[in-house]
C-alpha cells in the first residue's frame, strides 16, 4: 500500500490523522518543503503538489530508495513552521539536520543523475 504524504506527516506531527482541522495549513507547508526538494533535484522535475490525502510518497519519490530521507526533510520543515519547538537549541538542531539532509539529497540526486 502506498503511504499518503499528508497522513504520514500528520501522524508525525501528532494530530489524529482523521482530524482535518489543520489540513489546509499543513498542506501549504508540505508543498513548500516539496518545492525545496524539487529545486534540489528530488521528485518530479516539473514539481509536485499535494492537495489531499491521495498523494503518496511513491508518486513523489518514485522507486528511489536512496532518497527516503526526503520524508524526514519534509517532516522537519513542516514541523519548524507549523509547530516549532519552544527550545532554541532544538530548533537550531532541526535547522542543521535539514541543511544536512538537503545537502545529502542533492548529492544523492546528482550521483543518480550522473550514473544514468
């Protein structure tokens, strides 16, 4: 079964995935993170927009197993704007982790593109 992007991010954020009160706000932040990933060479080159729970990680990532870390990247990006940590140390750690993941994803997609 393909995993819904919206549902998986909501599960990691904490709200009950059946609660749709914040879906529009969460979707905006998911799409921001996916746009960043597209600029890094991850996902479809024409971009990808999540409008509901039907969009899946497989549709965005395809069969690429070496870029699964994109899920963590999207979660942390959404978390930082939707429900930021109260500790500046935690926020700084998340920002550094996103920077590293972004770099690693960029390297992974460069390596994949140049080996084709």
